[in-house]
C-alpha cells in the first residue's frame, strides 16, 4: 500500500470516528418518543397564542383543548399559523390526524384532548383561532423534535455510531505501519 493510499484511508478512518461522536450526540439527545409530551400550561388567550421555540432541528407541538374527542381540524376552529411578522404559513403544517392516537393531558385540574399538531414552524410563530372559545382552556405541549419516531432515530443513530466505530478502528488498524 502506498503512502498516499495509507494517508487517505487513515483520513477516512478518522472521519468515521468523528461520525461516531456526532451520531452518539444525536442518540443521546433524541427524546424517548413519548407522544404525550407534557403541556406547558394553559395559554392566556386561546384566540392567539405563541408557540414555543422549535429548537435547532425544528419541532412539533400538540395543541390541547376542552372537547369530547381528539383530533379537531384546525379549519373548524378558524385556526391559522402565522410567523413573527404576521405572514400566514401553510395550513399543511397543522394536522389533526397526527394526534388521533395521543393521550389527553390534565392541565389546571381539567382533562384536555389533543386537538391538532403544528410541525415545522418558524421561531416566533403564533396560532390564531377565530372560534377557539368553544375549546377553552387551551394548552400547548413542549416541542418534540422527532415526534413519535424519536425511538427509531435514537436506535438508528446508536447503531450507526457502533458501525462507524468498528469501521474507524478497523481502518486505523489496517493502515498502521508495520515496524520491523
């Protein structure tokens, strides 16, 4: 093996070991995948409320309200997502279907059903609902980066880190110089 080939392979092995660190951080930082994220508490004005900061990788929150069934279409409540400047965002970012299997939460002694989720929203976003009085009180969950797939993200990250560790160490062992 030439010196140049050995140097390139060693560089690749070090890159694999760097990848181990990155994937290990993702595996550790990913949530547990618990769909019932704790609510941050009641919002003061259910007709217009700010969403929590989505974080580095974006996030998803669940809006809870007082109703007899989970999964209420945001359009039924006259809800729209607006950015910090007041510009309307795509209604596709709000979905009642993602929360149908989510559990209700108790906030302020009252059981609230999951109404809809808001995902991929910008920092400083607000939800404005024209007919939110019918679901008052309203609460918003803490942001969840990977939602219900967090456990899969954690498992693939951990598995990828182990694979890169084996490849990186194997590459370093195979490219070491034999001393006479």
